[in-house]
């Protein structure tokens, strides 16, 4: 299967996702110094200390299992400088990341900018394109 053939979907159950949000996502988000929006995802800057490194590597390991469409690039400069984590994916992955990692408040921002979002289940948010896009479901 080629990278662009991997579906944009998370394999976690609702309970597993809530647990991940309360643990790994919360720890990761609390360590983030800055976030940069990319055309196909996000670039996160975090402190270069061992606690942040542990949070990042645990998040990457977990997300590679359930969200196989995501690509991760971790850069760590010398002298314990701030590290960067680039998380990208195929079209649609950025909206998925916005909702799952960045938080549901991003869903409201996307809607305010005219992006139609369909929520198929509590763990699965995907952009809806084309005529008849319904922004009332989510």
C-alpha cells in the first residue's frame, strides 16, 4: 500500500481516544512552546530537555500505531536547543490533526472560515468537500 492510499482514520476506540487526550496529548500540548501551520500539517516547537523529548517520542510511537497516514520528523539541535516536531500527511490530514491534537476549538475556527466538517463518529472527523457539504453535523 502506498502512502497516499492509507485512509485518514484513527483506529482508537472512543474510550482509547479519551484516555490518549487526557494523557499523551495533554502532556504534549503542555510542553509546546510554539506551533506553526504548514500546508500539509503542523510544526511544533518544544523545549530540548529530556522530559519534553520523552513526551514527544511517546506520542510519536503511539500515533504511528493508530494513525498510520501521519509522517513525523523530529529535529533536535545541539546544546539542548528547542526541538521541532513536524507532523504532516496527505490531503485531509491537517484538518484531522487540528481536531485531534490541537483540540476541538479548532473545529469552530475552521467552520468560521467556511471549511465544512463532517463528524462520522466521535473519533473520526474528516473534511467534507463538494456540493451539499453540511456544516451542521459535528
